[in-house]
C-alpha cells in the first residue's frame, strides 16, 4: 500500500503493523473482545482518537478567533443536554 494515497480514517485497504501495548491494556482489550477482535477494537479506538484530535483542533481554532467560551454559558447548555450537574457540595443526601 502506498502512503501517498489519501484515505479517510476507516477507508482503504487494511495494512499490518506492529503495535506495542502494556500487558494490562492488552489483557483488558482481550477480555472485552477476545483474541480475534483485537485489530477491529484498535481500529475503532484509533478512529475515535482521530475524531477527538480533530475536535480539539477545531476548538483551538475557534478559541483563537473568538476567545474562550463563557463557562456559565457552557454550563447552562450542558444542563439543557444532561440535566443540572452536581457540584459535590450538598449534592449527596
């Protein structure tokens, strides 16, 4: 496979690589997916990380242009989506 071909994450032919993981991480993955699901699990994990990295870059670009988001506005919108967040003080009864 040529590295100069433009494929989006998740597209294109498969290519074998060598990956080193700690024993604990490898065990945890195998407990979830078994030996035969390891490559698929790592592919999905890598795609999610790429999505997160791209989102971090977009947020960084937005912050450079418009300044950081107002924490109170973010909290209000988060409450609409998830309900009021507990602050820890007096939240537990």
